């Protein structure tokens, strides 16, 4: 005859389940907090940064920031999963989010065309004929083509339309008359590197959670991610510094919305790097709790995505130098 206690899970297993539930609730709370902060930053970050600068108000800045955040996040998730195949090492992988990301990216690009038509007081057909409209349409179609590749079970082919999206975003970010090709080239390198950093970490942490029962296997996932992440950070530092030097006049660092948002981004990047170093230190000691600072790093990277979107919406800082007669 079976005793009632025989059906109960072993104490160790029950404790692990309770710990997993607590961790899950903690991650959900962190995700909610980051989402609320990111939403507030997207809606009000641009106007707050421009306060006292004398810069003209950008119409629909909050809406545009949200839509551009969707585009950047979609690229990060999609590229992170494509590159994350090497992290699985033949084992189980989490459910793919790439299809949803591609559709969200297409909606974000298409939504920007609608915003462009609204703020410019033109119809959609005319908006499609503008430079920004054509590039946004290319981005939207690129995301849709990437979604089609996933539907056909050819995920690797999605790299081609995603490259078109990155090219369109790079061209849109640099409409200036002074060497726009250099700025576009820098962005074409910076954007995928940033996407791989954030999206790769997201995929790695999801994979670690899936394999949490095997401590060594879970830690090995983070080790495989950390190796190329250092090179991505170096590439981001080089391209980001070059872009800043060519786009932000020294006299406009504190007197323009662009300069102020850039300072906020640099502070967040510094924090993300510190958390990455802490995770790497614990990882080298074989400690599974290396994922704790890695999760915090991912939360900071999510905020960096929003701040990066704000940077593309605030006015070009060169107007300050032009007003002062500086060239």
C-alpha cells in the first residue's frame, strides 16, 4: 500500500521548484519595471532633453520613438536568434521569437510612414514618394520578407532582407549634406553589432533558463556568448566614437537635446559594461549566479535601445554651431 508521502516530490526537487517560481516572478517584475521605464523614456525623453535648448519641438516625437524602438528591438531579437544557433551546441533551444519580431518591425516601419504623412499633412501616396517614405517602405518590406523566410523554414535567408533593413535605417539616420556616406557606413556597422549584443544576450539567457537543471550546460551557454560579445563591444566603441565626433559639435554637448541624450546613453553603456564584467568574473569562477548581473545587463541594454531611438528623433545638433557661426 502506498503511503501519502510517497507521492510527494523529494525535498531537493521541491526546493528547486520553489526557487524557480521565485526566480520567474522576479524576472516578470523586472521585465514589467523595465517596460514601464522604457515606455516613459520613449514618450517623454525627447521633449525633456530639449527643455531649455531653444530647439523646435519635434512633432509626434514620442510616437516616432516608440515605433523606432520596435524596429531596433525587432532587429535585435531576430539577429540574436540567428546568431544564437551556435549557443545551442546541438541541445534544446527555446521557442523562436523571430517571426513575431519581424512582424513587429514591419509594423514599426509602416507606422512611421503614417506618422510622416500625418505630421507633414500629406496623403499616404505622397508620403511614399518622399526619401524617408521610400526608405521606410523598404524597411517594412524587408521585415515582411524576413518573416516570409521564417514561414518557409529558411531562417538563414532572412539575413538578406534584414541587411536591406539595416541599410535603409543607416541611410535614414544620415540625410545631412556633409559626408552622409561616412555616417551611413558607420551606422551600417554599429546597428547590427548593437543588435547582436542585446539580442544575443536575450537568446543566451532564455537558453540558460531552459537548461537550468544542468548547471554546467547552462553556464557553458553564457561562456559561448561572452567570447564574441567582447569583440562586439570593441566594434561598438569604435563606430560610436567616430559617429559622435562627426555628428556632435563640442559646443553642443550640453546645449542640445542630442548631446544630452547621448550622455545618458554613454552612462547606460558604461553600466552595461560593468555588469558584463561582473558576469564574466563570476563565469570564470564557474558560478551559475553569473546570470544575475547578465539579466541586469539585458535590462540596461533594453533601455539603451530606447535611448538610441530617441537619438534618431531629436534635432540635428549642428544647428547650434550654425547659429553661432561655427563650421
